[in-house]
C-alpha cells in the first residue's frame, strides 16, 4: 500500500501506532490486573517483604530505606543454616505460624513424605512446639535470601 502511494500521501506511522496503542490500552482494566496470577504473586511478595522489613527495622522509614546496611550489620547474628539439612540455605522459606526458616526443597520433601504416611509434620527447629507444618504456611524469605547472597559475595 505504501509503495504505490506518492511520498506526500504516506501515513503517519507514529500516529497510527499511538492510535492503536491507545485503543488497546483503553480495553485494559484494573480488574483484569487484579485477577492476573503473576500480579497477585508479585503483590504478595511485596507485602511479605514489607512485613519482614518492618519486623527487622521497625516502621522507621529511614531504617527501611537502609535495609542493606542493616542486613550487613546483623548478618553475623543471623543463622543461614537449615535445621533439616544442616547446610546453608539457598532458597529459604519462613513458616508463617512459628517464624522458623528452612530450605524449601527439604521441608517440602518432609511434608510430602509425612503426608503419604498420613502424619503431621512437626517444626524441625529444636524446641519449637509447632506440630503441624503445612506447605501453605511457607513463604519465601526474601530478606534472608538477600542476606545469604550478600554474605556469599564477600
């Protein structure tokens, strides 16, 4: 179409693209976004990280902005060792019920094995009284993962 027309009749491609984009954009709605699985997961991750930051730093905004420095200071006090594998965690998950952390693959394997035996899983952290660990209670511990990664870079 463009080749046959004279140069002065060539359509404004920028305008056409913008027009098409605006038309497609107007079809989008917030409700579509609210139902998007990746968006929901992302929002949950943000909420979880915010909660973890608040627990470590309090609600002081200045402290939250400087979380990397706080992690560096407290790294020596943090335990990066999984209570199950006795190895440094690579993908730590935190139990929402008791707050203990484990290596994701290790705790999920235990949960699966015990489920097949129709038995409950007790928190493997010594001294913890939580006697029914479920996969749904586990959330990725992004703050701890960042601390471990930061420690390993040194």
